C-alpha cells in the first residue's frame, strides 16, 4: 500500500510534463522511486549501487546519484530526543547552536561547546526514524521472501540474505554507540600516525540516539582553491591518502566504507581528518589475504592468479566454467596492457571483474563490494589531488612487504602450530566418532540424507504439468460427453435443455483458462 501510494505521488510530479515520466529509463525511474519512498529505500539503493554482482552497470551508475539530504527537524524536536537520551542541552553544554551544520535522512549535526570549554559536534537522530525504518524493513522482508519463492533470480541470489544484510547495516547506522565504537577503533588504529586525525568520542554524553564527538575543523579535501591558498601540498596529501588506504585494507582489515570528499578534510598541520563512521567494512584474515592476492595478480597481469582468486572469493552453489572465466578475465586485462601506471585505477578494474559475477551467477561478499566502492571513491580523490601519482606503483611494494610478512618463518611456525592443534583435536575425537557411526550401523539407525538442490522447483513443475493434463482430460471428456448426449436425447424435457451449448461453452471457458495459464507462465 505504501509503495503504491508513493508511486502515485511520483507520477503526479511528472503530470505537467506530459510524457516526461514515460521518457525516463528504468534505472532513472528506480532511483526516483527510491528517493520518493524515503530514507530506508535511499539506503537500500545506495547499498545496491555497490553491488555489481547483483545489478547491471546502468542501474549501478544511476543509483550512485541517490541523495538523502532532507530539511532539518525543529530545535524543539532535537531537545526532546536529547532529553529522552538522558542529555540536557542547557545543563550539559555551555553553548549549543540551534541551526544544524548538516542534515540527512537519519540524523542531523549541531556544533556545541561543553562546560569545560571543549568544542564538539553533536549528532542527533531524527524523531521516529527507527519506527519508519522498521516498517520499511518489514515490507522489504515480505517482498524478498516472495521473490525467493516465485523467481529463479531471487532463489539464485538469495535475496532474503541480501535484505538481512541490509537490515543489519541500517540498524547498525541507527545505533550511535556502535558508530562511536567504530570511531574509537579508527582512533586506536591511527593513534601513532601523525598524518591522520580521528575525532575523539565523548562517551559520557553519547547514547544510542546521540553521538558527541570532538570538533576537528578543516578544509574539505575537494576544495582545491582553499588548499592552494593555505599552501597545502596536494601531492603530499595524495601520498598520505594512498598510505592510509592500504593501511586500512592490508594492516587493519577495518576500513571507512563511505570516504566521499565531504567526509575527509585537511587540518592546518597538513593532517587528514576523517568524519562519519556509520559505515565501516571489516575484512577477516582469509578475505584480506584473498584480496591481496587478487590485487597483486591484477598488477602483474597474472590471468590465472586473478581467475583463481575470484573463484576462491565468490559465493556459489553451482559449477563455474573456469576456462571460460579465465578467457573473460584475459579479455578485461588486455584493456590495461601498455597503459601508463598513473592511468590505471585498481578500484575500477576490480569493479569490472566483479561485474563478471552476473554472467556466472555467483555472489560476491558484501565486504568486498564495500572495499571496491571505497577504492573507487578514494582513487577519484587521489587523482584530483595528484594526477601523476600511481597507486599501482605504491600497491606492489606494499603488497610485497605484506607477502614477506605472511611467509616469514615466525608466521609460518604460528600457522603450523594452529593447524597442529586443529588436527590433534580431530585425531583425539576420531575413535569416539567412529564408535558412534559403528553403533548406528549395528542398530540399523544410520541414515544418509540426499537432497537435490532443485527438487522443490521440480516438484512444483510436476504439479503444474499434472494440473494442466487433468484439465485437458476434463475438457476433452466434456466435449466427447456432450457429443454423445446429443445423439441420445429422446426425452422432451431434456431436449429443451441446451446441453450442447452448455457443454461447449464450459469446454471453451476451461480451454481459454488453460491457454491463458500456459501463456502466462512463458513455458510454451
């Protein structure tokens, strides 16, 4: 009901424009529908815009334009949210600016000064946004279950899992204490890095709906005229950004997932300042190693290495033609042969590789999609700061150092020790497990479960076929029976009943229904 109502509003917006709505492409209509449906669907569109394994490039590019800027809520509503969270603006702050410095679909940000004189920013959640998002998520979950039951696409890509991932992500964004912990983690990760500044969290004033952070002023990294006016070295900033990028991926396994120019600034001391830690990506050790192998294989034009890494990263329940994938990877890599290093974009190249997942019907881990989006965004900023800087030149020696660390004797010894512990437990439990199996065999209780991956779909198809066959037999019986009855009519009363007409009309109606069901299914 909500979706239909919003769709009607969307059409009304274009009523005066005649055929303007009809002239829009499907990706444009989808983007505008998401914007009209509200914050949850905007966030969903933004999530889908980083999933080239789920949508074609045309949809990806259009959904990247989604914006969640909205008018700010009133100061009175802000006071109410703060009081509900145990924060008294008059008591806890020396000054508090009534007008927000930023407003988005989930929260808005105000500048303030604590009683001890420290300058802070206060991020406050919009009233009732949790209830609105909960309602939207319930609708999305119903739709995802329907798609998974009724469509091959939904079943293949497990859309319920995608919606569950999205639900977890947006609910995490609603928890400002979690965002505070993310900021704390970044603060610890870069505590010894003199080139990076992360705002400190004031936990005594922070709650689930209110986040208080240190105020760190700076020049937006995209404001090149202001940077030049303050004599900032943009090439040095670009190098710092590359170093920060690879530290997040290779060393920390914890990265800022939304590093657009509005979330990065430059201090007077030439430090990079990061803001907004609601969206972060976490890469475990296995995925970190696979991503490192993938990037290094790409840099070295190692087609077999790239193919192997992609297959190890991908999530799939069915066979993938390895040789065909290798040929597709080779065709993509030919695009970059002979190209100057400064023009090669790792994020863009990885995004093109991930687009192959649609062709081969495999899923990519959400963390990898986030990382690729982060790489593409950061590369865009870096190329604006210093067009001559080659990320590839920096990535290879950085990756080589990590590889040397991975295969260092101490690390190998540690891995062998962990493997030995795992196998010793298996060996220790083996006699007990064999005894259990032996007892089941002796008692005749051993059962082997065989499950065909598409047995439910096969069963439903058999049901449809049998129903159509039964209907066809009934129609034929009516036609034949009617014909036989016509020749046997002798009773005057029966002869007055239009048996022929009734029989043939019934047969025709059932026949048309059968034809419609066959045409509708598309299986003819």
